C-alpha cells in the first residue's frame, strides 16, 4: 500500500493566488514565460532566467542562485505563506464540462524506489539532473507531480464533501480552464485519509511528472545517505503530489509530425502504407477556391488519421499486423512506430531522432495541417487516445510505453501549494 502524509503548504494568500499561480515550468519556453510573468508570478522562481537581460541559459549557476533568492523573497514579502498545520488539500480542475478532483498530499520516496509508485515512461538523466538541482537548492518541491490511483469510494466521498464547502479560491486561467482549492484541516478527516491510503490504495500511477518524481526520489536518497540517524520519517523522504482517482481522468491524443518521407515520393509512400493499412482519402483541399481539407479524427483503436499533400486520410491497420494480447503491441503508438515510422520512414528512436516532432492533442488537428502546409513538416499522423485502463495495465505489468504516448489536460497549476523538505 502507498504511504502518504499531510503537509503544511506554502501558498499564496487568497487575494494573490491568481497573480502568483503559473503554468508548469515545461509548458512555456523562456521567452513566453518572460512575456507572461507579472511581478508576483511563480515563473520568477521556476524559470528565473527571465529576470536576466539578456536572458542566459536556464542551466547557468546564476539562474539557480536567482531561483533561491526569489523563493526567499516571495516568502519575506508575504506573497507565499506557510499554513499553520499539516493539511490535505482538494484541488479541482475544470475543462469544458468535465471536472476532476485531486488530493494534494505528500508521497514517500521509498514507494518510488520499491515500485509502489508505478511509471509508464522512461526518463532522461539530463532532465532528472536538472529537476534534482532545483529540488536540492530550494530544499522544496516547488511544483507537484500528477498521480492517479484506483477509485476508492470512501476517499471519493471525503473529497466530494470537502468540495461542497467554500473554497479558498476559484479562478479561470488563460486557457479557459478552471482551478479551485479547498483545505482539509480537520484532524479526524486527515487521519482517516491517511488510513485509507495506507490500508486500501495499493499503488500510485505517474500520470505526468516522471522526471520530477525521479528527481524527488534521488534527493531523498541523497539526504538519507547524509543522515546517520535516518529513520524514514524525515520530511525529505516525502514529496508533493496531486492524486486523482482513475475514473475522473481522461487522456487525450499525442500526435506526430515528420519532416520528410525518407526519400520516397508521395505515391511510393502511400503504396508502402497500403501493405499494412487500409488507406482512404477522407477529404482534400479545393484547388479552385482554396478551401482546406476537412480534418479527419481517428474513430477508434487501430484507426489513424494522416495529413499529406493537402489531403486527410484514414489509415486502418489490417488484421494480423499487431498483437492484441500484448499490452505494448496493442498500442496505436506501437503500431504506428513499427509499421510506419520505423519500417517506412526509417525513424528508429523517437527520443533522439530530429526528423520527428510531437504535438499534444489539445492543440487540435489544425495544428497538424498547419505545420505540414507551412513546409516545416511533410506528413502528420493523429492517433486515437490511450485509455487509463491501458496505462494502468502497462504500469502494473512493469512495461514501459513508447515515448510521447500520453497527454493529460489540464496541466497542474504551479504555485497553489509548495512543500519544503524540512
């Protein structure tokens, strides 16, 4: 079972929440962050390179030093204030008609080391190292990781009851997504939440934040090695997560665009596709009046959409070209990678090949056609989204999904709660 605890969050006063809260560090590039950041924005702490003119590398020691300086200053100015006691927090996100309710809590680094916190993606050491530096220098988890767990009726009821009361704040961000937070400070309820997780929830599943999770675990191990009196209960053994029940989460598509056809003409490429797919043109641009082709969205598993030469296509994988009994082989990202990206286009490693790029489904199919029509890319593929059941089955089996398989939206807003390691 998982090990959790409440914590005394450092967070903005109610009337400053919208000024301090910010998108996650990896959603904006430095130039975008500089334009967006107001005086009190957490971006000055998570992306402090924006405070330099001209901007310098975000890996420069001066940038790390600025992050520490700003975090301290935000607390001294009262823009970030620590709660008076350890609490749990309910964080709701609304996207369109759908709202998901997560518990903000501290998970234990040993659970990651022991495989109770389960991952579905590989991490890159350079990105782990960067996140580890930030945790170490701040002695804090400035941004949370995003976990899921299998539904528990009593936990769902506790969260629903908390969310029926008056919230600390409620706001809508620049993307139109709603954010709301409630504090659970009743000692009996806190104790029951802890008991339910430790007795009834057998695993956490990393939805988003594999590198931050790995970095937190590495910092915990580092501090453990430096403490001869280590017990496992020290605050540095814990890191901040927002945990959502499986039933409330929805994965959206994560699509691919490719720079060239590996030396093939469009006709040769289509002929090669026809060996493994039923290929149908669904729409094409009008030559006479410049009307663009109507985008085609995949209709189910093993059906793909493709944009090439101002036409949208439906590609349906033929029977026998994939293994429905293999949790990895059944994934559409695997089918596309094996039968198209690798076999036809010669793209062997999705993590390193510069000829391929990835586009989150939140940006829509129009972004795929735009990048092809601009000449930046030659062909685009849209995939049917992975399900939460597929993610959990793969994580439970100890397997790893191909890179860039899952896209969760909305992203967790940073700055609503911060956890310190002391």
